[in-house]
C-alpha cells in the first residue's frame, strides 16, 4: 500500500530534475500523475516510465506563464483522473544573472513571469478543484536563494522570484486552511540538475561578491544533494503525514546555507 494511493498529482516542470524525480516518487507511492512541461520528448519519457511502474500518467505541454495554457492543463488533469489532490508548482528557471544596471527589463520579466507568475497561475486554477475535493496539498519549489542566502552575484531577478514564492505560500496557507488545503515550500540548495547549464551569466565577476566555503564543509554530504532528496521531502508534504503542516518553508540543502 502506497502513501499516495488514490491521489492525483499535478506537477509543473515534471520532465526533468526535481520535477521528474518527484513525479516518479509519487507514482511509486500510488499516485496518478500529470507531468506538465514545455519539454515534450522528455515529458513523454517520464510518462512512459511511470506507466511501467504500473501507475497512471498524463503528459501535457504547458507554458506556466500563460494563463490559458495553465487553466487548460489543470482542467485536462481533472477530466482525465476525476479530481485533484496534490499540486506541485515546480517549474522555474535561473534566467539571466547580471549586474542590476545590465539586467534588462525583459529579462527580469521572463524570470518573474515563469517563477512567480507561473506559481500563482498554477495555484489559482488548481484551488477550485482542491476545494471541490475537500482539501489537498500545495507544494512550491522555491530556493535557499532569496530566503537564506544572497551570495550569488547577479541573481537579483531569480532571488526576488524565490523570495516572492515563499511569501505567496505563507499568505495562501492561511487563506486556504479552512478548506483543508495545506501550502508549503521546499527550498533546495545545491541539487544535481541541469538548470545551471541553462543559466546565462554576464559580467557577474564585476559585482565583487565572493564566498569561500571552508575546506570540508560540515554540512550533510558537503551540501550536495540529488533530486530524490527533494522528492522525498515533497512526498512527506503531499502525504497525510503532513496533515498538520502548513505555511512552512523547508530547506533541503544538508544545512549548507547556514554557513552563509
């Protein structure tokens, strides 16, 4: 018997990294899963992997910054599986990291549009279904950046979006509590994904922020984690084990951000 038997999960950014790891983890615990992502080929591969596990899965191509795209994906999930229990607003980008005077308005807008507006849209369209279902769990992927650490030069847009996600989560946790809907955030640190490869950094060396970690970091695993480490935390937040946990940001970084 799985921890999520009979549950339906909607995961944005589910085709790779933390989203993929969590989709597979949820499926192994009995959940039916929608993988909502822009990466069609990768998303279909995750869907196939889940079905090999004996669970139900659906891939939907989505732009989380577009209201119609998100609404359609959420509605299609409910039409396919009959309800919605778990919402994992995970899609995000690092975007452009550059000195503030060089960071362009359209670059700021893109990062905030995907990371923060995308989170809002996902929750906005999912909440009516969670209420109809009698409750559920909302999980948001934020970050140590913007909440506990501010040492990445040029990451003003990214950090602002991540801080905004935590504030948003805490507001909706109170708003939705009477409807038996929990809202929490995971704040990963150095997790092995491919998101860094898609980060554009310009002239960040000129900013002058430099942090040197002590040799042999005292953090767990020297602060380095895998997607499964975040997925297991999400499993706790999605399951009934977290039935009295809401409005909490959980740092999944082995304690490394305490050094900064």
